[in-house]
C-alpha cells in the first residue's frame, strides 16, 4: 500500500512549529526521529538538568508538551494522530510513536495551532481582573481530555499553602551550589542563544511569593508595570492519578492543552515547576493542597496581562535539524 502521510519536508515544518512548546528552562529536551510511516519522540538526556530536576520529571513533562504541540500542528495541517506512548519497554527514553491519518482540519484545529505562535511564558505580574470561572472550567476540560486533572486553588487556604511551598522549595534549592550553577548556565541568556531562558523574558529583581510565585532567574531585564492593585492570577495544579513516567508524559500533554487554551482565551500564562522539583514540597503539595487525592505534576499560573505591559519577545528555539532527523540517520 502506498504511503499517504505527510512528506518529510512537511513534517520538519510542523516539528519546527511544535518546538515552540515550553520546557524546563527552555532546555528543549527532545529528539524526533522520522520513520517511513510514523514519527518517534525520544528524551534527550544530554539536555537533562539534574540539579533542578533530579528525578527527570520536568524533562518528561516538557516532552509531553512537545508531543501535544505536534498533535495540534498535525491536526491543523490535515492529519489526525494515533499515539503509542512508551511503545518499547526495553527503551525507556522512547516516549512515543505517532502515526497519521488524513482528515479535514476544523476551524478549532486551525485556531489552536495559531495559539502556538502567540503563546508566551509571561513571568510578570498580572492585572487585578478576575479570571472567569467558566474559563477555568474550560481549561479543566482541556486537561481532562489529555488524561490529567486540573485543580484551581481558588480558596485562600489552598492558595496560601501552595505559595508557601514555592517559597520553601526556593529556599531549599538555593542552598545547593549545583542548583545555582545550573541556573546561571541556563538563564540570563542574551542574543544569539537558541535555548535557555533569555534575560529579556525574565523580570528583574526578586518575586514576591505571596502573589508572584516565580523562580528568580539570573540577569533579568524585563520591565513590568508596578501597581498597587492585587494580582488576580490563578494557580492551577495539573495532577494525575499515578506518578509514573507515562503519567508525567500525560501531564505534559495536558500542560500544552491548558496553555494553548488559555492563549486562545486571551489569557497570559506561565508554567511553574519549582515546588514539584523537591521531594518534600512535592509530597506536602499532594497531602496539604490536594488532600492526597492525586499526584501533582506541574502548576500553571493564568491571568490577564496588564493593559500597559509591552508584548513579550519570542524566546529562541533550536533549528529543527538539531533535534529531528530520519530514523535511518541514527
């Protein structure tokens, strides 16, 4: 039977678009291999950040976000996808195999792919406008379709407990010299870098964990509007029923669905992983905030960007040839 899937040039173009997916410190820890009738996602351990991400959770979640971005890009180009997660038990870094079937793209498919190019990780303060509860429900539905649970910490007790865990995780990590070295290497990047967190996308100074639970990166130069009004951003926890690598991959796919959904709604967003990177704060988040009912994988902050804020610059991405090639080339 003749192959009727997308050709290699088309796949490389779609992978270029999908590489806009968020990843821990913009490390882009993925490899794609193009086979005759499918494409295959692998974890790139050379881009693992062991001090920040000792268990490799963030790396797998990042790859899950890339996987969902690929599915969205393919759908907009006229291809439905069948995903086989962890198809080879003997090869733990082989995260997914993706097969294609021709279909007509819907307006929703095209709109969601358009959100890929508009999405930014916005680490600035958000405005005092409340996020409508209907929007939060819609985002929860997006996460559920990817096999994850989205919990909004809308009550003051849960919110306070969560931001306290951000501060505690920051305190513990900042006492580790290896973490400080890794943060210095991967953040504060300047023009010409194709990975890492650019200084132009990072607010200067220190975050206020009571309302702004962001990690403090090196050499931030991003200006933000100061306001006496409260920041009404919402903290949303992405959780799963289990805590194995397959669940972490699903959590990454849900993260992508939530972030693209938020962008489509006009919301600013920022994935946050700091309290999930430390075993003690991750356990306390599970028990104290989620009542032990699910395994937390990531936090996503959403809100309305301040009307006076300047648009964020595009963060860099590696050229597609550095992370994608034909299977025969390996």
